[in-house]
């Protein structure tokens, strides 16, 4: 399939406007669910500590806190904590530590679990008021747990595990002992989960302190963030933009230092897109490396193996991602979750810069990257070459459109049966991008068994061809944008190609902050550009330097399948070089 | 599902006699295919070295070689080489070496590749005349390759790789450069394969010398061995019995020392059953550990991920299985085959006998093992306990019938579309057990997409429940029969439960020789036994001590998913103990 064929094959379906099988039920929804939703939202608000409540319009020196973060493009999130003096100096220092620094300090006795979680509770409260990133917030429970941990440490001189006292955030769709888990569906607002998801259980045992569960879009299937329960989550760098999705809340929260480390999941870009849009680190490992046991989504009593979701961490540093992986895998989770691979975390990666062979994707042939993203890619190439990277070439992914077509059909092989039945239970209105997702692939029609078996064959063949091209062109890593622009316009992002391609390929990927920021004087929109297909025609004009001014650019490095450790190690190496070059530029 | 429900759920389908959709085409088959088949058979015969041709009726001391190995239960296969003097004393010594001993001797210069392959060519010729285990035999090519290898060694003092000069056999369905590959389908008799399968290519590069491709049943889907191209393969210990299948030829050949090491594949017991029936070693690793790239079967342009085939070795010792795995995985095959897991072979397994926790399956609740198999299990339990194994308890697999039902449906999710189309191309007659396989699960009806997604879910849930029971009962290994009897009556074996259960579970398993031999005085048929279900009623009476007299008993040890190295190491440990006990008894 060539780029020319993108139109007929993918676009026709995406822009199809035939009615969907799903019918909203406004009466049922407003009668049975709106009251529950209002109560749910109220509870989040009530748990904000009074000293951390932001007064709209409050003026503190030069900082103006707007009435409505969505209407006003508020870009000063990081300044709020300092300028409002909600956090003490010491607390500000704490929330600026990485997860590794925190666990080290607590293990040495330099910090207590209580003072650590106290600081993050305040900072998370600020973040959730600015970005609406929380789906549940429970500071009291967290403080009680932190006190327990401090007592244990005081009594024994030991930590309970490698995450002793570490504040940790969780995307909401992981089961949490004694709480409800809705996965972005109104129908699941009362869905009580008796047990922790396996990831949650392992980190809890390792000493993590949970205090916030973060938001996600309706159905989890947007690269954006809007659901009917908590509404829209906003980009921490510019509240008029999207934080990306579906691990939206983690992206917003971690970027504002409201959490040092969180759990996300990615079936089309849901870790890598929000990490890039929010300018933090996010790691999608190879499928089946981290457990989905106890995570909820649309499917129940059915499993779609054709395109799989990867669970992984988001954080503010590469080392924190490794801490997450090592802690999880050291627990030998494969003995509990039969589904995942047995593959202990390898910490002994020796990967000199001169050994890295990278292909850089300046354009995937479907939607051209916007000027600031192109500038980041160029900066990456120049700085890496200068620093002595082994190889760094311009590289075009093998038959992107074919890969994406397979991926899109794979999402909906069940003809949306599972999504539809989750929606029907509440009759909730579809968010605009939920409708978009249900039009992917063959939409409500789904595929027959034979078509599904063909699809699996095509997928494996495509993966093999992609790997062959990597072998032939002699590259081990693919550096790509996470999206054509630094972030997305709310409710608009329809093109998943820069991330979803690597889901159908099952390649690990790490999004990272480049440090490069959209500069209207350097990154003017290319108004002369003629889109090559209807998808590009839709997506490309959404970039505008005035709207995106100040937006930082994240990129993603993908590695070979099962080369998770190498991919993370390589990203750490190249990020330092690119970030420094961005600061020096 | 309880044992009581085995009848309605599985048996009804298996004993269903409604006509299949496939219709034979005798005219097309006899006109277009019989001549090709005759030519194909003739070629195998022509390649037998004249000095290795067995004269029917030939009498050499006390050895009588029968006119027809199928009619007469010939049990003296191992004596033929010595008594007919087809092999010299030195050659007899060579064919009694293990693969590890051979590569060591060649690497040291104590043996040449040519003398080694010469011995194995003769012994293989004997084996193929007795058991009909060959599908292709090409001694001349092998000798040429051995000469090359000897020259290289002479010139450089080095080996080309860890298998330098090792004679190696291959199940036919692996693609072989420049030859045809039929996978047991008459329609594929002309199917030319330009390239080696990946396993073949890696072993070739490592220095293996190929000389024989071994037989398999029609469609590969029997635990027996009968196809329309080369006919029936016979059990090396008793030519009136089945060698098991589908890696039938390897089982027969290796048991007669006609090859030290071979490649097989297993989707329902196809390595473990022939290894057990032929009293050799066979290893089915966890799925995706060894590559299927370049192997052929019924499916093309479609892939059935629901139950997967594992590739693995057959040999006469545990160390030879490890040599195979290490050589293959040291080549980093995952960089070539994107489908397999990246998991290097771990040679550093430290597994003291006292750490082994084993559950022994004396009865899976569906078909009770026959007396000699029960005797072997009892011997195993007693000898292991005496030797100080960590734990050794009687153990019943969790809901066997449920697991098998999932597995049977999984085989035929396509409603036999792929098998049928392979058959239709030739119109060949179905062998009795091909018909049996096509009645598995939902047979020609197949499943809908939603049923398939439910099946995948049920499979994963069953795997998890099985793993949970292993955790709860605190065992790491399951010691089982490979079949209810020591071997099978030709064309009769319908019960795959003792092996196929571990395919749907994806647990690694090693079949091994116990050294215990069916003794009519100890192993009389239990004529009073009342079968619990129609499957048992069909299968159980097939054991008869007079028919099976002298048949050696193999057993299988299964380990946890992804614990391939531990499973092999544990089997090596326990086999030594059990084998010694059998000799001493």
C-alpha cells in the first residue's frame, strides 16, 4: 500500500458518517447516572486539603489564576506551587526529586514517608485543580499508610521494599482494593474492585504510597482526554490543549510534579502520546512484559489478542522508569500472572553511544510533522551526529499505511460489540473521539473468523517485513514524533499513526522531553503545504504557532521487539544529548 | 466441567459420524498424484546404499528379518545393525554416541565428519527399511558436506560451529533449500522450497550434516503416523505398533540410533508422544522459543494463534536436547524471526533434587493409564521419594475436560477451511485419523468471531486457574503419562489428553525413557475395569499385555510456562533415578 492509497483504505472509514449501531439513552443516563456522577465529582473536590485550594482569580505577585482553565490558555502551572506558597520550601524541594532520589533519601532516613507524601498531596491537589487530572483522590489513606511505613522504618531500621514511602499515582483503570474502577465508562461508576491489580499489589508491597488515581478518556480509546464522569483533562503546559491520552491524568500530574512515578497503559499511543504532550518520560514495554491482570477495559469474557495493550510507567526521568520495571519484575510476576513473559529486568546494559544505530522519521508519509516537531527532529539528528552516535539516518517506516490499516481493523474485530455493550448499560452520550474510535477498521461490521485469521497472518507478516527492513537498513532504533504536533487540540486528534504503528509492531518505545519549546518566530505554520491525503488535510492545519506557542516537544525512541532494556538505555543516552543541545540552542 | 461431563462435551463431537464437507476425488488423485507418489517412494529406496539393503527373510545367526514389518511384530530393530554386519565395529560405536559426544570427538579430531555420517547413513538406512521413517534420504549430499567440513577442519584446525560434523535429522515439514516440502499433504508433493527453514539454516551454519528428512502423518494432525505419500511409519520397538506422531519418523529413527538429534514440532503431543512411544528424549519448549519460520502446515495466509505449535528437539539424551536449544538460541534467532521470544538459553541452572516439587498424574480423570504405565508412575514416585526429591505427590490436573474442550475447539476455529483446501487440491483419501482430527471441537462448523474471542478468554482464564492450582498445591512440575498406554495401535489413537492439555496450557514438557518395559506377567490388562465415559470405553480396551509385551514406557515431565531450562534440568535429574530403579527392579 502506498501513501496514495491512504485515502481509500483508511480515510474512508475514519470519515464515514453513517450512523453507529450504538444509540444513546438520555433519559436513563440523566436519571440513573448524572446523580452518581455529580456525587463522584464532589468527592474529589472534598478531598482537596483546604490549604491547597486555589482561589480563582487569586493574584500572587505576577501570577493570575484564571476562572476557567479551559477557556484561558493557562501556562504557568509549574509556578503555582511556588508563588501561592501552598508548598513550603522543603516541600518544593521534595516534589522536584525523582522517584529514585526519593526512595534513596527515605531509605537513608533523610526524608520521612509522611513529609514526602504531604508534599505530593499538596502538589497533586494543585495539579488536579489546574488540569482536572484526578479520578480519585484520597490523601487521608495515603497519610495513614505513610505513617505505618515510617513506624516500621523507625522500629526496624529497614524499608519494606524498594519503593518504601514513594508516592505513586495510578491510571484509574487498574483495580484498586476497596474502590470502584470505571475505565472511563459511566456504566462502571459503581464497579467495585475487591482486589488490587497485580501491578498495584506489587508496588504496594514494595512500599509505594497511593494517593491519587488519574483520569482517562471515555472507553480509554482516545489519544485525548474526555469522559462523562470527570470531564476533560487539560495539558499542564497549556490548559487550552490536550494532555494526550489515554494515560492523560498521569501525564498532566507528573509534568506538574504532582507525582514522581505512575502506571499507564498503551494500545495505540496511550503512554507515549501523553508523555510527549506533557513533556515527561513514558515507557511502553514490549507486550506481556508488565501485567494487565486486574486492569479493566471494554472487553469482558472475551479477549482480543490481535493488538495488545502494554502496561508501563510514566515519570520525570529514565532511571525512574527503570526503577518501576525492576521493582515489578523482581517480584517474579509471571508466577502470578500466567499471561506475561518470564523476563527479569536486565540492569547490566552496556550500550555505548557509538553502538547506537538510529533511523529518524522526519515524515511517515501520511501526516507531515509540524514545524516545531521537525525542528526537534533536526536538532536530534545534528546533535547526535556531533556527539558521535554510531549511525543516524533519515528513515521512512515500511509501509505505514498498511501497518495502520491492520492495526485499525484489529482494534474493532468484534464489531464494537464490547464497547457498545459497556455504553448501553448507561446510555451515556459518546464523546466525539469515542465515535471516531468506533469507526476504525471495519467499525460496527467487524470481521469474520476467516478474516480475523487472515488479519493475524497479515500482522505477523507485516511485523516480519518491518524487522527485515530494520535489518537491511542496519538500524536498531527508530526515533519518531509521537504526533505531528507538540500536543493536540482537545477533541480533535484522529491520527494515531506515529504511535499506533509501534503497537501493531509490538516494539518498545520511550517518549522523552527534548527541552525544545515551540517558538512562534521559528515555527510558523507552513500555509503553503498541500496535504497529500484527506487525513493530512484534516490534521495538518490544526497546528498553529500562536496556539502552540511555548509548547514543549517530546519525541519517542522505539527499539526492537523484546529489547526493552536497550531501548530505555539508548533513550537515556540520546535524551541527554538532545536536551543539552536544546538548552544551548 | 467434571469428568461426568466428558461425554456430552467432547465425546459427542469425536464420535460424530455426520459426513464431513471434504469430498475425496479418487479420479484426480489416482491420475495426477499416484504416479508422483510412486516416483517419490522409488527415490527413497534408490538412495539406500546397496551394502545397507536388508534382504527380507535373511537369516543371520538368530535374527530373522521378516517379509513384512507391519504384519509381523518385529522387535529386534536394534540388533539388525550388529547381526547383519552392515556396520563395522567402529561404526556401531559411532551410532551409539550421543550428539554431545559426537561434536566433542569431531572437534578434538578423534572422529571425522565423513566417518561419522557414513555410520549414520548405514544405520538410518536400516531404520528406514524397518520402520519406514524416511520421507527423503540423500546420503550423497551429506557425504559431500561432511567432506567439506573435514577439509575446513584440516585446513584451519577449527570447527565451523558447535555442531561441526553432527549428523542431524529433520521432520519433513521444515523447508529445505532446493527440495520439496509436503507437510503430509499429497497436494504439496511438488511444493519446492527455495530456502531452509530458520532452524535448518541455523543448524546448517553451526555445522550439522543433513541426510534424512523424516516422516509425519497426513496433515501433521495425528498422534500416529500414516500418510498417502510414504505410507505408515512403524514403532522401532515393535513394528506392529505406532511410533506415535506427528514427529513419527524422528522417533523411530533416533530410537534405532539412525540419528543422534532431530527437529520436531508439537501442537498436541507431536514431540512428546513419539518420544515416549519410541523410548527416547523429546522436548517441547514453551511456545515461541524455537522458530517455526519456514515450516509448512495446513494454514497459509491465515494464522491460528489460539493454540500454537512448539518446535523442539528429539534425541537420546537430555544433554543433546540442551545442545540443540543452546545452538539455536545462541544464534539470536529473534533478530531474524520477529515472532519468537528473545530468550537466550540459560545454562546455569542450579536445581538440586531436594528443590523439585512434583505432582504425579496417576489418572487424568478421563482415560485411566494402562498397567505398565501405572507401574512406571509408581516406580517413579517410590524411587524419587527414596532419592530425596523435594516433594512428590499424587496430583490431578485441574479440570482436564475443560482444558481439552478449549484445545479441541481451538484446533479447528476455521471450520477446517485450511485443511480442507489442502486436501481438495489433490482429492486424496483421508487417513482414518485425519477424519478424527477434523471432528475435533466444532468441526467443519468452526466458530464465529465472538466465539473465538470468548475462546481466547476462556483459554487464558483456564491457564491462569491451572497456574493458580499449581501455586496452591505448591508444585512446579507435573509428571504424566504421554498416553494411557506405552504406545498406540496403528490408526486408532483418539485421545490426546495426556499431551494436548499442556499445549493449550503452553507448558514446556520433556518426554524421557523410564527403562521400564511392559511385562505380561506384571502388566495384565484390567478386564474388570468399568470405563467412566465413551472415550475411555473406546481407548482403554486397546491395551493388551500380549500385544504390548516388551514395549518400553516413556513418561513426560511438564514444567511451568517459560521454565524450559528448569524443566529439562529437572527431567535429567529424575530420569537418572527412575531409569536406575527400573534397571534394579
